[in-house]
C-alpha cells in the first residue's frame, strides 16, 4: 500500500518569502505524485504532478516540485509567496495497480503574512 | 463546461434520516470518486467507480452506498445517517485512460451536518 506524509500541518511565511511544503511518500512500486490546492470553501484543484517524465515539475502559479527517489520526497516550493497563495495544500500518491485511486496526505495550511 | 457539480451544497439531517448526494460531470470521464474530508485528516475515499454500472469500496465505505447508472452521474447514499458522518463530501472524476497518472477534477463539495 502507498502513503504520503506531509510534515507540518501549518506553515506561515511572509509575503515575498520562499514557500516550502514538505511531502514524503511510501510505495513498493513506482509512484505518481500530485500536489493539489484547496482555497476556502472550494474543491481541490491540481497544482502539478509527477508522472516519471521529468523529476523537476513546474506547475501553475509559479509552484514547482522535485521528485527525489533517494529521499522518497516530493516537496513543493515557490520562490516568492503571494497573499493569494494562502490555502490548504495536499500531496497525493497513486500507483498503477490501484485503478487510479489516490492516497492523500493530511494537508498543510499555508498562511501568508503581509 | 460546468465540470463537476454537486447537489446539494449544504444539508442538515437528524440521526437516522436518509439522503442522497448527487455528483454530475460533463467531461465524459470514466472514473468517479466520493471522498469525505474531516479536519486534519485529508481526504478519505468512500467509494469509487471505473465505469458506468460499476462501483467499488474505498477506504471508509461503511454506512454509505453508491450507484452509477449513467456515466455522467455518481450518487452517494446514506441510509441511516449518524453524527459520525458529519463531514464535507467531495466528488471527483478522471479520464480513466491514463490510470494512475490521471488528474482528478473535484466538485465544490457538500457540507453535511448530522444532529
């Protein structure tokens, strides 16, 4: 079975500062990894995904993530936080043997201070 | 395209009452999913479907039933609601052809309170 762990349920940064949200995964077969964002009172929407084509993945709104197999990590970064980045972020993993079902982390709430 | 829509947006039930949540998608997706979201627990899969007429259990199926009679609709039923089913329910869909690499598209959610 696969799983993800998001380190830090709450992260707070100042506007303009680096954003780093951590995600570690566990899987016995090659994983596919996703980051989703959820704004208040809305559903989740895809930020980016790793599908084995390239280890550095660029997504929407200036976010990117790097797949590191040796560290079993897929951390999300953005060089400069904007107030509009305040939201909850979820890391998710799927594997080919699982009918496309994703296992989600518990989420990290990002607060951006002016 | 409306994407994924959910009906209703809010509902309050008394213990023991029943209800059905409706999810509809207009993207011709094969796969559909029902999740519940509880504070600090991420999303947990209740049931899913890989095509019209098929359903399967997810991580937390007890107390719920589902049906997928039409490709575009996925219904989630609560036969006898319990306070433990107070949650926000999300429906999602995906193409299905890409399997594990497919993006899931989420609806706006249904906030259910069981008293």
